[in-house]
């Protein structure tokens, strides 16, 4: 099982579009965890309604089973802390085999890129993480290469 972790900060539309247009291509069984940094009731509502997600305001609370979770974080804890919050939630509740940390401003050039990454990681037991080739808007390679 795969846990996909995104950090949203005041850009609900971009996050919604990314989940609906890019993450819908992922065929590996997965859960999506969106850490909503700087959350407001309005931003939580927009994300949960448009993504048919479950909002979690306290990690200990009981939550409705879903494919997508919104971790409501009223403060902007930053990107790294947001990713850590998402990873801890995934580990505690889903025990995933893999974690995918992603941004909401990317496109998958291959529909099966996530599956290719998982396959490569499984075939490389000495590796602890793997990343895709990142190509900028003008076609240039971006780091890490």
C-alpha cells in the first residue's frame, strides 16, 4: 500500500486539480493525505467537499474511512513539518509499504510513473528512496538529476 502525502498552503484549487488530474492515474492501492497548513474552516470544507475526503482535526480522533484525508493544521508549519505530519499519520493508521511525497504543481508525463518508481525501488533493496526525473516548463532538467 502507498501513502501519498501533499502539503497544501492556501492553494486549494491547485491541490484539487492535482489530485483529480494526476493522482487519479495511480493504480497502486493508496491513501492520499493532504496536510492543510494554515487551515481555515473554508479551506478544509472546500478540500473535503471537492475531493470527497475526510477531515481530521486531531490525529487521535475517530475518522471516517476514506481514500483521501485532510489533516487540518491551523498554523503554517512549513513544508518539512507538513510532510512529517502526513507521514506520521500514514504510518500510524495505514502502515504503508511506500510513502510518496509530492507537490501539487507537477504533471506526470507517464501515466504509470508512480508504479515505475515503486517497481524500481523494489528491485533495488539497497535504496531507501527514489525520485523521478524532473523536467521544467521549458524542457530543462531540474535537480536532483
